[in-house]
């Protein structure tokens, strides 16, 4: 995600239609962007059919529940528009292969590109190439190294995930003397993992009765979640709460917890998998909440790309342009509100 000093517009966890998104001015745009005359109403994209738009979509390899949901959200949203043609690549976590896929889309002269890069820094040059060719780029989640490489960025709030997980746990434990928590993180080689941990630690500083006593980093897989959670359980015979960064690895973590017969703490997950929401709704285990990192951002990216392709703003505010950046809000899903979020849960 971008540096925390960059201003972002916060959006809710559900997919947002083009007519409900907000507009904001930005100087980072390709030449030829249409503008309404000063003082007139902004030309806004709507759900009604308009100018046909071909959107090139270069997403990730679907080797994780959340990543698969990204691709599916993009496809479904594009299919909802009769004026949108989606040119979607196979999806790759190999940087060189994805660069080639994006270059193919540029050569096809698509109207707009949506790119979730395997590595934001490594794909910056191909983003710049598209922008110089007059193709607006919607940079999805993993950010390019230069703002000149994209027209609009949309993604999740990793720091906010940790912050809201810490707040939820803090409020549940605020009256318990000498409360202790443990953390099952993602991959420490990723900046997003560090941001989630930082947010969590910052939230816990507001609760002086709570100490984090252990942390293990896993790899966002079921197997790693089970192995690392087993290590945590063996090392910590007693604690009051667990925050797990990712619901996919949380499946393995819950297996380890069940095998150990532990029920003496509450657990908060991350991302918003359907399995986690079902467990929260059932309320018969340790999992009490999950903090969203909504894959519906891919649907909203298609909305933004369509508006850019039609050279229109998005209705909602008086500004004329599609925003420069959009940060999705990391809502906390609990038993009280889980029915609202169940349709967004991914498999």
C-alpha cells in the first residue's frame, strides 16, 4: 500500500458500483482526458450503457483463496456491464511473465489497464510504458514504485487491519488484569505483514493491561498456519487472545487449536474468508471475528477503469475526475454483523 502520509479516500468493504464511488481531482492522467466546463456538473459514469470500453486485466495466479477471489470479482463486475470487454491474462506470480502479459495488453491497445502486480517495484516500468502510450492504469493493491506508473491506485489498508484487530481484542480484554496476546503473522519478507503488525502493536498501546507475549510468521498457507500455530500453542500454555493475519492460514491454525484441545482464548482472523465467517456465525469455537481485506476491490477497480475509459468522473461529489487513490476500510466482522458481510466471503 502507499506510504501512510499519502491521502486516501476510505471505502467500505463491499464492492462499490461506479455510481456510488466518489470523484477527486488529480494531475496524474494521460493526455486527452475530457473535462466538463468549469462550474458545470461533472460528467459521471453510471450503470447505464455508455461508450464501449476494453479493459485489460493482469492479475495474480489464483493459488490462494483471496487471490482467486480478486480474479472472480473482476470477471463478475465486468460481466455486469454490457459496454465492457474484459481482456484477462492467465495470471502469474512470475514477474517476467506478468510483464510480458501486460505488454501484450498494451500492444492490443486496450482502453484501460487494471494491474495487480506480482511485485509492484518490478512492474513499475511496464506501468510507465502503458501510461506513456496513453493507456490509463488502475494499480490494484500492490503499489508501483512511482505514482507516474498509474492513474489511480485502489487497495486495502494493511495498517488498518492490524489497528482494528488490536482494537477489537483490546476492548474485549480491557477489564482483564495482565492479559496476554499472541500473533500469527503472514510472511515477514512482505511489507504488508510489517504494516499489519505495526497497526496491531499501535492499537495495543492503548491498553496498558495487555502484553503481546509471542509472535510467529507463517506463509499464508493452510500447512504453514497449522505448523506455526502448533509451535505457538506449545510455547504458550496460556494466553487470552490470538490475532491471525490471514484466514487461509487460519484454516490450519484452527486445526492445530482443535488438535491441542484449546478453548481458553479468543481468536481474530484476517481477510474475510467465507469459512471464517461461517465459524463466526456458528459461534461454537475460538474464532470470534475477522478483519476484512476485501477482494471486492477488484470489482471496484473495474468500475474505475470503465469510468476512465469513458472519460467520465464518478458521481457522488462535485469534483470532475476519478480519484487518484482509494483505500478500502478494514471492517471487523463479528457475530452481530456477519450476515451483512457473508456475500463478500471468499472460498
